[in-house]
DNA sequence: TAGGCGATGGTCT
DNA sequence: GACCATCGCCTAC
C-alpha cells in the first residue's frame, strides 16, 4: 500500500470522462486505528476486504462523500483516500456541480472531489478499469511530498499523506 | 488571513 | 446516543 499510494500521485482519474490528475492521497489499512477497516469487516466497509482495484465510497460527516481505492492483495483491507485532483477533463461540468468559478477550489479536498465528479454511494464497489470509472497511469514520476494525515483523531502521527510537491491544487500545503 | 463552529446522517456501541 | 478520513460561512484581527 505504501508503494501504491505515492504511485497514484500523477495518475489521471476520470468518472464519466470528468476528472483530472491525482495530486493528494492518504493511505489506510487494517492495523491502523484511523482506518474504517480497523475493527474488521462490516456492511459498510466490506469492499475493503475484497480484491484490489475497486472503489470504496462512504459518507463523511453526514454531508459529503469520500472515495477510496482498495489496494494491495485481497484481505489486507488497505485503501487509499483520494483527497485532491488537478482538474483537467470536463472542467465546465465540475464548475456546474460545484457552483464555483475558482478552478483551484474545484477538487482541493476529498468531499470536493466527489462533488465535482458526481460520485455518490452508487459508485461504491465499482471496478476502476470499467465504465464509468477510468484510471490512467502517469507518464513520468513526479516529485512526491509526504506528511501527516488530515482530519483524523487516531494515529495522527503516521506520515501517510502523499502529495504532488508544489501543486496549487492540494487541500492544504505540506 | 486565520481560526471557530454549525450542518447533517450513516454506522457502530 | 456518540462518533466522525469535511466544507464553507462567519467573525476577529
């Protein structure tokens, strides 16, 4: 997982042709008290205990949706939270959904990403390589920044947040 | 420009 | 009944 997470930085994520380049992610797995999978499988998180390459979508604070990629081998219950994108595809559609003109704020946070891409619980447990999802590997290796994760109350010291160094589209600087 | 806080609902204890 | 991997508005400086 700690190889997958930084490798996702620079990859392109599209949902129905709308999306952009991933510039910020966080890693979680089942030995990590901050992870949803820490207490074992439940109705909500069961997709994380399945095979890699699938989406895990959950509701955050009763208001927002957040999207994760399940990774590593089946049963390890690790996932990578997509926190920010650099918008490149379907910017007009994202602006419409976000009711926003500032391109920099379109996808600079996990709740914003799902709103801009139109992701809801209907997108839970979907394969990343089949419509409406699409994930494209980056062309070259970018400079990666690492830091502590954002917005959690447990295991806050683990430096499992990864980002594209110097990007203008991060949820917050490293 | 930075920090406080209310909204809001699924999930787990 | 409490917790929470957030956002955006409001205020104070």
